[in-house]
C-alpha cells in the first residue's frame, strides 16, 4: 500500500483528526504496532473495517481493537508475525461481539 514509512505517531494523528473514520487499510505498514492501534481505537468509534495484515501489532493491540472498536465488523490479520492465533482466539471467546477474523 506504500505506507512502509507510516509510524505509530502518524496513525495517532490520523485518529485524532478523523473521528468519522470507517474503513482503514494498514496492510504491510510494518512500523504500526500496539501503540498506534491503541490510539486509533480510542479515537475511532465508527471504524467498521480494519486491515492490520503485515503489521507489528501483537495480541495486546488486537484485544484492544476488539474491546474498543465496537462498530468493527471486519478485521484482517494476515501475516502478523507477532500474533499467535490460538492465544488470541482464547482471549476473544469471552468477548460479547468479536469481529470476524480473517
């Protein structure tokens, strides 16, 4: 997507000024980690689609996404090197409405 240089600070700034954000594709933004995702979640209540494929987001950030982004309907996680699917799925079992994981 050409966002290899996008950092957590960039995502934080985007989130602060885009509270109506609904669709965000951060695929292969390798510098995006939990810090940026946590800020995004706290400032983007209308987010319905999020692609974090190929980012450095861990289970901590992903659990925050599920907990905070209540409007989220689709979450893509392909090639997230630090995400271990089994622990993540176990932590989501107790979530009232987790988004579909792909």
